[in-house]
């Protein structure tokens, strides 16, 4: 999930202004650029939360999830109550506080779902893979920044960075042979006519 989520988050964060310009216009939605940048950070947490939530459901912990959902509502409402007036006063935009509250809430969910999972559920979770994924994201972000400084068009940046990210992922050997075989199995055989028997 990290491998998939990191480039999406980095891409949305980097191209947030272009995304707003394409779908709306900067004239009336300039402030939405900052919101999108904040939500891009939270999006990575959502990817992790989906994975952890699925594991909890598979572990028959629906009741604990329901209790967590109730506390999450309380936490989110409390954060909004505190952050919206604060950002409205200091930045003249309460929406910033709401966006930050959402990201903090997702982190809260991730933290407590990790605690709720049994140790044997996360036993096979290789921390080194997560660290390599974060390193790949940093490399991607730096590469995008350098392309931006060089004045490269943003569409060219997006096209170039996709293979660069995948190259870094494979160079760091983040995939086990079993992972590669699983990915191959997900691709229809018609794309590999030479492998037909």
C-alpha cells in the first residue's frame, strides 16, 4: 500500500495547483491548492488505514472497530472545534484547520488500529520495506523538485517520474519474488502471447 500510495500522494502534492487549474480555475479556487496539498499527505494515511481496517475485519474485530469509529468522531469534532477558529484568526481561512484535523484524525485511526491488531497479524510486516518505500518517495519528491527548478513542463515531469519511481523501487529490491509472481498473475495472459502453451 505504501508503494502505491506514496507516488500518488507526492504527485498530488506536487501538482496540486495544476489539478485545481484543470478542473476549476485559480481565479476562484486559489485557496483550494493548499487544501489539496494537506489532503495529499492524509491520503497516504488513508491507504494504510484501509489495509489495517481490512486486517481487523478479517480478525473478527468489528466491535473494536465500531468503538474506535465512535472515538474518532469525538476526536475529529474536537479538532475541528479547536483548529477552525485558530486558523480563521491567524490565516483568515478556517478550512485549513478542518483539513489539518482530517489528517490528524487519519493518523489517530492508523495508530490505534495498529495497536488493535494482534502481534501475529503484523508479524510478517517488514519495516525495512516501509522505510525503503519512504526513501523512494523522498527520491521522487527531490527529482520532481529538480525538474521544476529546471523549468520542465509539469506533464513531462509526471511522465518522467513514473518510471524513475519504479526504477528506484526495483533497485531497492522492495519486491519479493513471490510479490513479482503475484503481479504477473494479475496481468491477463493475452499480454504475453509468447508464454502461451
